[in-house]
C-alpha cells in the first residue's frame, strides 16, 4: 500500500467556470489543474463522465452507457484551436447563468456546434488514421453504442424495450438494416466519441504533468434503458420482453420505512461468472485507462445486494442475495495491471464486505458530516477512529455543503458536540474550515474536500439532494473564485498536515 499522504478536491467537470454554459475539458479544466497544483493538491475527484439524459434529471449516475463519454464535455475552445470551428461561431453563444448549469440551453447550443463540426469533418473521416485506430480499439463497446444512439434518435427517444421486436431482440437481419439506414448518424456518434477521447486524453496528460491524479466514479448498476442492457440482455435478470424480473434497491432503515426502489436491473451474476466476468473486466479496464483511480459506488453490492421483485411497489419485500465478492475481484486484479480502486463503503457494512476490502487492500471512505452523533466517541467517522487506508471527506456530492449542513441539518446538540470536539465554539462561518482541518489532520492516506467547502458556500452550492427529483447537478463555480490567495491558503493547510506532493 502506498503510504504517501495526499489531498485534493471533489469537483465535477460541469461545475467548472466556463463561458459556454457548463464546464468541459477545455482551457478552464486545464486552468483548474494549474490551480490545484499551485494549491498543493494532487487529487481531482469527479463524478461519472458518461452520457446523461434529461429524463433522468441529468444525473451522471443514470446513463445510456457505462463506456461512452458525455459529448457535452467536448470543448468548443479546443475545437477552434483544432481548426474545426471558427471563433465567430462561439461568439454567437446564448446567454448562460453564471452559477448554475442550464442543461437544456447548453445541450441545444453545444449540440448544434457538434453537428456543424461533424458535417465539416465528414469528407475527411475515411482517411483519418487516428479516427480509424480509435474505432478499432474501442469497437467492443463503440459499435453497439453508436447504433443504440442512432436507433433512439429514430424512435424519438423511446426506451429500447419499446422498439419493434426485431430491434428489441437484436435480430441480425434487423440490425443490419438499421446500420445501413442510419449510417450517417452512427458515424457522427463515432466521431463525437473520438473527439471526447482526444480532449480527455489531452486533459489527463496535462494533469499528470502537473502531478494531479484524476479519480473517476463508477456506479455499480446500469440503467435499464441503456446500451449495456440492450446489447447484453443475458447478463441481467430480465423477462422475455426485456423488462426486469428483479430490481436493485435498499432495505427499510432509519431513513425510509419502506426502503428504496432504485429501478436498475439486477445482474445475472452466475452468467457473468461463467464468462470469467468478461463484461466487468472490460468495464474496469476501460475505467482504469481513463482514470488514475476509480471509486466503486455502492461497493457492498458486490458482496451482497438487496433484490426486490420488480412487481413490488416498495422495497420492503426484498431479500439479501450474495454477490460474487472476492471471485470478481480476483479476476479483476489478475487481468487489469495497476488497477486502483476506492470502495464507497458508506452505510451498513457487514463483515463479508470488510473482509473483501481488507484482502485486496481497497481504501474505504469516511465522511466527517456523519461523525457528530450522540455516540460521537465511538462513531466510525470521527477523526480519531479513522484508519490510514481510507479517503476522508467533509462530505460528498450527496451531502450538503459543510456550511449548509451546519446551518440547516445539524441540531443544537450536534453543534455542541462539534464545538466540544474542536475545543472551541464553532460558528456557521467557521464550520467548513474546522472540518477541513480535521480531515487534513486525520491519519487517512487520502483526503478529498468538495470545492464548495474551500469556497465557504452554503446550501446554494449543494450538488445533489438524494430523493429529490429536480434541481440537482446544477451548481457551477463563478468565474474568478479560484484565486491565487485561495490556492495559497490551501497549500498552507496541505503543508501543515503533511499532504503536499514530495
């Protein structure tokens, strides 16, 4: 295990300041890498980079693909530098909010730009060697995904399980007809995925040169209406119509009397295992190439998962089903050199989950906002109980900002416990700094702080409120807030607690 103490920030790409409506892989992302390096930070954690859709509230955790990239991250500024757009086309951009993402407006405008780029590039693609190499190297997911997106467009966005039977069941004759009929749309999506990969690789290489490691995020489950399920039906528990027999969820607990129904189809793990977990090996190898470390969301689901009959209205009548656990991770460790995983182990974690994490040396996560309960002294998240092989956070994308948590969620007794632990009275405007120092000062090898906490933001900076359908994923940093003064303060704190790069 690497024992170097490191620190960094949690900041999704969409949240970067950018004059084009949302953050992307362009100059602002490179400038943010510079800011992190100047601030003594060596980690940048982000949310999933896969495609989003408005029907799922633009959540990065609900995607049409576990492999494809979100083409909204293609940088218009870099397209100008590549000679694929003219600056005048960017100057005609609509007006965008300064501190929120308007996904509808941004997607519409960027979509028109990308259509124009493809139309102009189309005549040259047949002789573009780099494009051809990309298509061949990524064919294991790219071919099906581009056909899937073209068919969804043809069907007005309807889910694949409502398509005509021949397409729904992937009959070869019908697929061949679709490929011929939709060739232009398929090629366009191939090209956009190529541009996504080019711009991402450019950013990744730049971050590596500045000593900043990029941490990705991989949800355990995929959406029913995804290319992954459509093209691999045998790997999921589905009926003859392609609908789930069982759904993933969470059992009833303190927070929900009826549990949670997530709606994702359950993996047919026995079939995965007969194939040597081939789909998972391809998925994690792909993620490992894209990122320096990968956070596995809902890690406990790999060891045991809550399975609910799809006909049930709530999750109350589910069952705990054993997962593949160490058998899966043995395959992954043996086939993906240098695989570096971070296990999201929040919630009720049983001994079997802990055993797998310890066997493979996976660091877990500790969230300080969970630490100040009535049993604070024995709380697993309190700093003095944090272990070295973990990543400590003030909060995650699902938490309020620390200032928002202090003012809106922590009761008087909780504030008193926080003050007692800090050894002084903690006020609203001090809460983020206090938790940041606790996190940095812990023995945890990794420390990741949401950028909103360094900026001292209240609830207006919250990224996601679980269980609330709308208004999430929209926070964006204003231009000019990543100052040299802030970088200096962050570097000073990182140095005090021994977390600056060697």
